[in-house]
C-alpha cells in the first residue's frame, strides 16, 4: 500500500511484531551472536544478509535508513556519522585517484573545501561551475574521466535553487549520475529522484533531526542509474571485487549495487557510522519532520517579506519571494515551500552585520542551522572564514551575507527580535 510522506515519517522503517516495542529500539551493541562458524562465514562472503558488526550494519541504523529511503523514494540508504561523511562517501564510492567530477560552486563551505582541497589530496579532481551558466559552458567542463555531477537543492548559505532536471539531463548525456544534497528542502518539500537525480545525500543533523541533538548523514540511491551501460567508467561496480572473492556488485545486487558497495567497502574500511543512540534520536526527529517543515516555511515566508520591506535591509534571497531570482525554480521544485533558511544583507559594512547579530536577544549565533530554534550566522566570519572575499563571491556567498535560519517559534516574536536588533 502506498502511504503519504506524513505517515512514512511516523511509521516508516520499523514495523513491530506481536509483543515488540512500539518505538524503534536502540540496539546498542557492537556485535551479534551466531550459532555456527558457517553462518558467520556466509555473512562475510555477502551470501546471507544479517547483522554481525555494527560498523557494517545495525538494526537501529538500518530501520532509520529505510525510513529515509522511503521518504525519498529510493531503493536503499545508508546512514553516516555526519553530512560531510555522506557527501564524501557518495563521491568516493564511484571515484578514485585519477578521476574527476563537476560540482556547483554555491555549495556549503565545508563541502567546498572537502571537494576542492581534501579530495584533491586523494587524486580526485573537481571542477567548480556556476549553476547559472549556459549548457554549452557547463558541458565544456566534462572530461573523459568525469564520474558525476553534484549540487544542492537549496544552497547553503546562499539560498539559491538548483535546477535538478536540467543538470540530470546534462549529466546523463555524458553517462554519469547526478548527486544532489537535499538537506535544506528535505523530501517533504522536494524529492530529487522525481526530477531525474540518481543519488541523494543529507546532513541529517539539520531538519531531519530538527533539535540539534545528533550529528549524522545519509546517502540514498534511486536505483535508476544504469551502471553497467557505462561499465568502463564505473568498473568498481561492474567488475569483480577481489576483496569479496570476485563478486560483481551489479550482477549480485542489481539496483542495490551502489549502496551495497558503499557499505561493504567504504564502511568496512573507513567506518564513519552513526552510533545507534544517535539514530534513535534522529528517528524521533523524523516523526515530526512533516509538521515542522510546514511551520519553518510559513514563518520564513513572513520573515522574508518583512525583511524585504525594511529600509535597513539591502537585499534578501528567499525563493518564496516573487522578486527572487530563483522564484520560478522554487515554484517548480518547491511549490509547497522551500525551507526556513533566508540569506540577506544589510545596508552598511561587514561590521554592521556583526553588530546587528550581537544585539539579537533569543535568536542565537551558532554554527548550526535548520533546527527548531531561530539562529543566525555570518558565513564570511564563521563557516567560510578560510575564503577570501573573491573566493566568497565565486562560491556565491556575498561578504555581507547573513544566514538566518528561521525556527518554529511564534513568528511575531522572531520579527520583533530582528527589529529591535536593527534599531
């Protein structure tokens, strides 16, 4: 039976049998017992499914991963210890030394550094492109060794909307998958697979948790990309893996090949798993995701409209505003609302922005974003501090940009706090 996203938020992933707990249990164990050596051997050879070591799989983690996969409409998912780990694994699962990929330049500063600096040390090169470029200029960035394209549904912190369908078509023309970080929109407001995206990532630390209680990430596979049709590019999936006695992932696992490889290779060798207790906390957050996103979007729309009218505000980026550059894309991909994150700038200097933030009352200055509490950040001074003003602009981040994450408090109180700080 097909169920709505609201119902999946509550019931997805865990279906208790007679006498079992209604709430998902925490399987706080590193290891799991078997009766015979042969049973364990079959698990290590990937001939049977089951649990034997939490670094590879854990019942609590798997139940939450299944819920997220169901929300996104994917065939499978895996949880990671952070959103950064999720983005690293999503790329590294199909890229190796000597490979190349293409990414939007408007992505989160931590991901920008991961792709442009850290992966380069591993021999994986990326080309940053402006997603507003025309097709010809974007396609010129592809190389014979290009393995994927990456973007964010709503960019952090610039609040720009990524044209998923357009980039899926471009990626597929070159025989590579499109990977989209759907953290800010969440599957409640956008399901990238429905627009041609192949793989979705999340920082579950944000709206999915919603309460700033755990750090986590997720990688979700649509199961739609045909790895074998491009086997020469993706030999890690389409040729025998000698570390598993010559097993070939696409032959043995079909649509689950990408996720299975991610777990059995990357999790096996690198770890980066969430603790079961963290997954339990994440699941509690997911149960109210559909309710909270509606309130975040409702509040943010009113705050964005108020900011746009304020004489001390120079500019506002929020795709719910008809004046916004990305309004049309927002209506296409996010018709029911985008998220609670607004980018805006004040008339004045960078120091004026800092003074404004210091005068806020209950709105908090924190690195975090996208939870129940309204919070604020000046990326040029904080998350993107390592970048020059020129690099900030290249990444779509104005030096005066203030990232306001509108929470689910009373919207009049939120506006009143902003107003008194501006005064």
